């Protein structure tokens, strides 16, 4: 399994929810090279002493200025008003 470690020290965890019995999704704001990003990442339990979880490579990191567009799309999903894409 591919694993990535968390090297950011300025993470502000927004929340975590259970994806499956062995994985969770963590949403956080991350400071990286002077910019703020929204990070939505899968995490799994760690077997290593002193670590509670491991970040996987499964996830997405968006610039803070794109968060509003994501919110609009998620609102469409919640309301059942999804736009049809070119493949639909």
C-alpha cells in the first residue's frame, strides 16, 4: 500500500468521518509554502508506536480560492440538481 507521511505542521483539522471499517476521511486546512489549501485525504490506522494514523496518497488538495466552487457543486449533489456532463 502506498503511504505518505504528514510533513505539514500547521494543519487545522476541520473534521474526520469514517469511510469504511479500516479507513477514514480527514478534512483539514493546510499551510504550505505560504499558501492555504483544503486537504481531503484518506487516513488509515498506524501500527507504528507513537502514530495514530497514516496518510495515504488517496485524496485531493485544493487552493483555498477554489473551495467556494467545490461547495457549490456539493450543494448541487445534496439538492439533487447535478449538471449533466459531456459523458452523460
